[in-house]
């Protein structure tokens, strides 16, 4: 958790009066800048990434609140629309630390055109001399996988494959919208990039982080080796792929939701790379003993090695596993991610065969795996390496 006063600043004697900060800056009150000293920093911080298209004084419209998190390039905090009193999340990005401006511009452009119930909504963009500010909808329910583990530790003690099916269906709805309506490929789908709107069972899933996303057509192949290797399709590692790579990633997410750990994790970057390339999916006992044949069949379809045989998002949504009655009890809204065990909607839904408990060993294994990915990503941030230079996490720099 970041400190509320977390920021960078430089003394006038050392940095020519240039202020470097993840806090909003009012242009009318910022210090004069010595244009003859440290000209490179001055150029980076003073240049407008968006050619002054966006307003610069965020505090005229929003009241800033507590810090919610700290990222490599700035902070995320709570903010309130002064006029409507509505609460949002504010992501502050320090421009001097952005290694690739084009990636940032692309993410903002993509988020600006997307409007779907299961994709994070961007409401406002501001830019001053130092920072870029993104105002998005507020999601307080945390990351998807953390919530699944929490459900298994709750007094209810359950997370069923029917909950998993509902969540996967809603992720697929968001990706179908991206692929078919907007011709956008996400390219970095993983549990860490799916948030929940709140901590209730009615929470909606929201796909986030479009920093690696791109516009494309179904006939156009992409060649950039981007994403996170544990969720990347084999063809991404080969450098020739289309939107079906997102479907593979959703298959991996489904596998994780059903058993608590990823299908391709060799214990080292080298071995994991080989496992992904081979694309051989196994469903070991006892983790999969009580998972239905329908669920296993669905995962197999999404993880077909040949992308031409892999279903589209629309085709995947028609799978019998997602359309069964137990996934959608009568009267329960589709937007709700979890089926409350003690509610009237859960009658005849939960039983000891369908309830999946993520045991402590598997939770520990996956927690270590996630921490490993985060460490590798942080190392990539610090070294400013390109996407192609990393074997374990081939994710480009993210604006967190």
C-alpha cells in the first residue's frame, strides 16, 4: 500500500526546479522551470503526449481521496466527482517514467472506444506537465483469483464449477465484444487482469489492462511476442497468431478457476516455455476427480493446439457447459459472479460433487507462481527491456 504522500521531488539546486511527482500539479501554481539545465528531463516532462487534447487541471472536477495502490509508474487512488459525488478510481502515470509512450497512447485510445459491462470503463483523461490521469470505474472486489481463494476459506467454504462457468461466460462476453464489435485483441488475459466490482456475490467481473491490446482483423496475423507466458498460446511464442490467442488464455483461466493452479508451469521459465509450446493439457487426480466431463471438455476445446480448430468467443459461448441450467438458476442475474450458497437460487446447485475446494498446497503453489511473475515483471520494468528479451514474462511494461 502506497503512502499518501508518496512522490518524487527534486531540489531546485539539483534538478533545475523541475518537479517530478505522481501527485496532480496545477499549472497555474507550478514552479518556474530552468530551461537551460537538465534539458532532457525538461523535454520529457513538459511535452504533451496528447498534443494538449485533454484538460490539465484535474482538481477542478475531482476531489482526490486515499491511495489504493502503488505501481511502477505512479499511484492509484480514490477520487470523487465534485458535482455528482460519484466515486471513481484515479490512476496517475508519471510521464518521465513511461518507457513507451506509444503503448500508453494505444491503451487510452482503446479504452476510450470500449463500452461493455464486463470491461473496465474509462470516464476521463487529464494531462498536466508531469502526469497523465485516468479516471476509471471503481472496482473494490480485488483480483479474481484472490476472491476465489477467499471463497474457499469462507464459512460457506465453496467455489463451484457453476460459479466458474458464470465468470468465464462473462469474460467471454467481454472478449466477444472486443473481437467482433471492435476488432481488438487483448493479448494479456489472466486472472490478475480480471477485477471484481465489489466484495458481494453480485459482483461483476471487469477485464482490465489493455496496454498490450491492438486492433486487428481475423485475416491479419500478429507477430509481437507479448503477454504472460503462463497464459500465452503456443502460436504467440512462434510469432504468428490471431484473436484465437485470447481464447487460449481464457481456457487457461478456466483451468485455474476449476483446480486452483495453471496447466503449464514447469517450475522454471525454460521448462514452462517448452510445456506451452507442446500444448499438452493434463487433468491430474485428485484435483479433477469431481469436475464434470462438460467442464473438462470445455477446457479442452479452448486449449486446442491448432488455433483454426479453437472456437471463437461466440462459439465458446454456445458450449453446453456454459448454458446448463445450474449455471443460471432461475431469477439470478447473469451479471452476478457468484451463486450464494444459502440463497434460494442455489437450490439443487451445490452438492459435494460440484463444490471445489482449492487445497492449501495448490493455493501455496499458485501464490508462489504469481509472486514469481510479479518479481519478473518488476525486473523488466527496472531494466527497461523490450518484450522480446524476456523468456518468463514476455509482458511489455504495464501502466499500473
